[in-house]
């Protein structure tokens, strides 16, 4: 969900991404082979939707925080509302070197 995060907003990237999750009714994850950016623990507004973060371990990627945020918002139905797609690691072999 980092698409559209401007340079000026990058310091608040985690907060912006999590606030977008809070506006979503479904979550589509497109995942590759890397864990992703691990920012410092965010300082978020003291709101109920972020209460899960207090018990979360340190070192979470933004993507994992987005997933956990969504699960916290929809504890009973998150599994039906989340769609995860995983890139085949062999796909890069079929991409021409020129690309």
C-alpha cells in the first residue's frame, strides 16, 4: 500500500499505510521473495485500531504490520477478506536480460 506515498510522506509511511488499511474492507497482498522494509516502531495516534501494536514484536515489516492491522480490524472475518498472491521465484528466469 506504499504506492502513492510521496517523498515528504515517507517518514510517515507506516502510519499512512496502516491508516489506509483501516479504510479497507478487503486486503490484497502481492508478495515476492523478500520480507520487505523494516522501519523503526511507528509512533501512532492513541486510537483503538492501533492497540494491537503494543503487544507486537519489534522488527515487523510494513507489509506484516498491514496484515496484522487488517486482522485486528476484522478478527472474525479477516481470513475471508484477505487475498494473498505469491510471485513464483522462477518467473525471473523467463524475463529477457534486456528488461
